[in-house]
C-alpha cells in the first residue's frame, strides 16, 4: 500500500476510522470524509499522522455537489486517487407499516445513492490509476433477522451489492476492481447511538452465544478485509462479496 492514495467515507469513527488507521499503517496516504467536521478533526488528531499523509474533508455523500467536491479535494490534496472505500452509512430501524417515506429516503440516499455518487465521481481518477473500490454492504443485504425490522436498510445494502457486481464488470476493462464486504453486528459507536449504552452491551453479550466464533465483530475485523480487497497485490479479485460476520450466516 506504500504511497497509494485512499479515500475513506465515514472515516471519523467505527469501521471507517479503523480502515483509515490500517491503511496509514500500511503506507497509504488517506483522506477521511464525514458529515461532522469536529468528528473528523478529532479522528485526525487520534490517528496522529502529518498532513502529508492524512487529510480530512467534510461533506454529505448523498449530495451530488458534495460527492464531486470530495473527489476534487482528494485529488487536490494528493494528486491522484488509487482506492475508494465507501463506508458511509446510516441505520434506521422500523417496520414496513411504521416507517415514513422521509426515513426511507434518508437511509437509501446515504447508503445507496451516496455510494453511487462516490463511485461515479471517482471513476475517472481510478481509471487513470487502475485503482480499486471497496463498498461496505451488510449481512442484512443477504438475510433477515427476526426482531430487527430493517426494510429500508436491507434494501439499500442489497442495492450496494448489486451496484458492486455491475461496476466490477463495467470497470474491469479499465482494470478497476470493485468488491464488497458484508459485516454482521460490529461494536461501533453507531450501535451505541442507536441502542443506548446498556442495550448495546446486552446485545454484544448475547452475541457470544449466537455467533459461532463467540463474539460480535470489532471495527478492526472489517478493516482488515477491506484492506485485503483494496490491496493491488490482490489484483485478480473483483466482484467479490465477503461476509465478515463471525460465522453467524451459518446459524
């Protein structure tokens, strides 16, 4: 990864932060992206790399103008783009009968349209470098779990998988690879924000009995798979969909 330029959306916390950290450790230069400037500043300080290696820019990936600007900012800072990690996402639970159109649009706009926008505006730069895209989908794109109504989220992440497959074929003649990871339950700030501290702890404790490998995931578990797929050394992998889920899809 030495000297490669990577862009990580949702890089201020959780899986995105862990991915940025691992990319930096492997020698890449990284732009982290998020909607909250204060969170990005704090993440940058926590990562502790100089501006020659690490930058941040705030923006909403579901906005066409912001998505385009994020790519321009990255190329302006580092001169090119080799790796795009589409990790930005939101989760909105709710039954089909109760979820509003506004909530549905919010989830789909960020998770699916935002991923599409980032791929669209990054594509020309990635074609120039024969680069790589890794999209963060979800195990909920492949299967449902009783007691967790998530029609909008599941549909959006299923769309990310379909987009990944299509772009793997569409961009292959340009030697641009496109792959996806499918995490299950991961111990991230999003989980605690959604469930509250006590409920999140209960869910994580319960996972020890449900997950074959005896625990829920940590952001680093997913980051390692993302970096594996992004690595040019794995240049014959495209269109892959890797479950990072402690084996829970088997039970």
